[in-house]
C-alpha cells in the first residue's frame, strides 16, 4: 500500500474515520505545530544529553501525541482512553522546579545560544510558544476545551528554557545575559 492516498489533493484531510476538515483549519494548524514541536524535540534528543533530560524529553513527546489525539477528537474514539490529564501539568512543574533549583538565579534576560544542545533547546522553546498560540486559537473556537492543554503548553516553554540553561551549564558554556538599555 502506498504512503500517499490522494485524499488531501483538494485541500482537506482526515481527522479519523469519516471526519474530514480543511487543511488550513485552526485545529489542523495546531496539530501541525504540535507535530513540528515533537520533531524538533527529536532533533534535540539526537544530541548527547543527561539521562534525566533524555527521559523527560521522551515523556514530553508522548504527551504531545496524547494532546494531539485529544485535539483531533481521535482520543474519544480509542477504547478506554481518558482525556489529556492535568497531572501532566503538575509533572512539568515538578521537573521545572527540580532543574531550576540547580541553576544560578537570573538577573537579566538570557540571550539564546550556548552549547549546541542548549541552543537547540532555546529553539524548541520558541516552537513550543508558537504551538501554544495555535492552540489558543483553537480553544477560542471550541465550546468545550480541556483546560490542561493550554496549561501544559504554557509550562512546556518554561521547561525548555530551564533545560537550555541546564544543557549550557553541563557543557561548561557560560550563558550570555543582558538587559535591554530601555529597561536598565
């Protein structure tokens, strides 16, 4: 069976059996942003990372698949599948606190960059913010939304920020901080 179906040749796609939608719909844009984020995390995972960071990033990718299933409505069609749990948000908060506790306190803004893994994590942070904005657009159009979606995405960019700082510290690369002149 070929990978192509020709089903999307007219600008529509399947969300599941019997559910078609336009490829430029807000929900498809948000699903695409989640997919891009997961792929970017995969790029970061190709780097040498500490075991705890690797495990956490794998868990985040799994959570993004669950969130996407919720968003597309396919989760409801899975037997005995519960919606995206709020406990995922709490887990991110614990991870953020754990990694942040070992970092120097910030006095200024961090300039993205540093070691390769740190720079990639800063890039992933920006992708997660875009995915969050896409999800906000969908949330505004839906009558019922799982509140854990937006909370999770909001914490996720914070996690990537802390992980970028952690990766730079572990690589022995000093992060650049600066305060814009208008704020100093």
